[in-house]
C-alpha cells in the first residue's frame, strides 16, 4: 500500500541478485576460470561439511562415550540384572568403535563433488553474448 515498496519492472532485475557472469558483458576466460575455481572450492567445502558420515560418526562417538561412562560406573546390582554382563560398557565400546570407524572413513576418503564442465560454462557464456 505504501509507495516505497512498489518496484518497477526495471528494478526487479537489479544486479544485486544476479550472478556475477550476468553483470558484465565482457567476461574474460581468465575471470571465468577463477570464478569456476572459487565455486569448486566452495562446493567441496559444503560437501565435506554436510557429509552424512560426519554426522553419524559424531553422534555415535558422543553417545558411545555417555554409555561407556554409564557402564564403567554401573553398580553390581545393575550388572546382575543383565545376567552378569556389563551391557552398557560393551554397547558403549561398540558405539565408540562404530563412530570412530565413520570418522576415520571420512578422513581417509573425503567426498569430492564432481567437477563442473568448464567447456559447458564457456559455451553458455559465448551464447549469451
């Protein structure tokens, strides 16, 4: 209802929301390669950050520590309830082992996103000119 919220059609395509390649009509190949390299680095960081192995491994390690502590501090009565087996201790150690397995797996074989096809990006850029 107020006038300061209305936008003209020319305002809707402002350069602030556009991709950097759309802002300049003369984008050199070197600039394009630098941008692709920068985006690859950001994509690799995001892929590593949201790797499910990190989440699973971290949760199993945290819960494994908690359950292992519960097993270490278990009373004789608790152990007798489990027919003489300290189930919390063994379960906690198993959870720790599984969590460490996932974290070591993540460290040894990190995920790498598929590299973008640079030739397609150059072709798209040339078609836009």
